[in-house]
C-alpha cells in the first residue's frame, strides 16, 4: 500500500512529467523517452544503495538531483533527465516508491504517445482484452509472472501473443510490464495500465462481472447510472462469469458492489447457519 508521503509525491510529479511529455509530437520521441526512463528504473532495481541515496529524505533535494545527474547525465536525453530530477526531488515513503514512480512515468509517456496518435481507446481496449485472455490462461500467466524464468523466454512467449496483433504501443507497454523487476503480476500490471489509459481520457473504469452477456444498450445504461452515482464519466468493461448465477459484480477503483445471486445465496446460508 502506498503511504501518504508517496501519494503526495506522485501528485506533485505528474504535472512535471506532463510538461516534459508536451515537448514531443513524433512517436519515436515518446518511445525514446519511455525507454530511457525504463532503463534507469532497471538500473535502480539492481542498485539498492543508489536507490536508497536517491530517495533519502534526510539529504537535500538539490543533492539528490545532482546525484541523478552525475549518474545518467550524458547517457539520457534532457527530457528524461528532467523527469528523473523531478522524481528524486520529491519525498518518497520508500526507495521502492521512487522506482515505481519512474516506471509509471514511462508508462504514462507511452500512453501519451497513444493519445497523441488518436489511438488511446484502441490501446485501452487491447490491454483489457489481453488481461481477460491471460486471466483464462493460468499456465501462461504463471510463466510470465515467474521472476526466476529468463526474461528473454518470457518475452518470446509474449511476442506470440501480441506482436503484430495489437497496436505497437500496446505491445511496448506489455513487453515492459513483463520485463520489469517490479511488476510481479502481469494481470495486476495490465489492470493498472487500463486504469491509467482511462485516466488519460478523463474517465474511470467499472469492471463488471455478469453471468450472461449484456447488450450494448444495457451496458450504456449501466455506464450512465454509474456516471451519475460517481459524478465522473465511467466506462464499463464487461466479463462473463456464469458462476455468479445472476446479477452483477461491479468494481470501480477499490470499491466493489456485489449484487450477484451467488453472494445473496451465501448471505442466506450464513443467516440460516447462525
């Protein structure tokens, strides 16, 4: 769970990252920046002492900025260095939170590239569909999550699933998620990416589980109802699961509304048992 200091640091970091992102218009500029940020995140993942020094709240922010510049100055571009300086300038609850922030900033850069190309909805849809596919392929998911498995083997498995079948930015996001030393679960990583893609469109995601398929009209009506409840635009992402027997299970962020028949049956059984 992310602590208060790191939440505040993320809030402070995001506008600075967006300012840097605004410098780019060509896709290779976005992807180059993301690759540099992912590369530095990988370096810090392997260097615990550096990670601690860069996130040490006892040292002045200026000293941390000087340290990151001495480490990567001349090895990454000015834009990546600006993001990294902005990141180490913040106060983080732990060094790992700093590393995660750098990785999520790189994800945001690729999502901004998709937005710039008019493909953000496509990328979001592909990430969600891939999440649903992997959710049913437990053996493949286990291999992709296996930290001891060779990264190149995991990447090869992923290539057969996404390369040439999804937008190149979708593929890049997923490849980085699998290669990351921090994203232990590909399903959770995809969940976060779907949420981040929706956020770029100033929307939230409602993950809805239904025993049967819903019509487009039903999904639209549900989205309108949830939008009214939460006071912000909501997109419905539907999963079919006959085991809930009927009704719906709705998750928006950390809030779950379980209106399934199976949940009600469990409540009734519990009432009789007591």
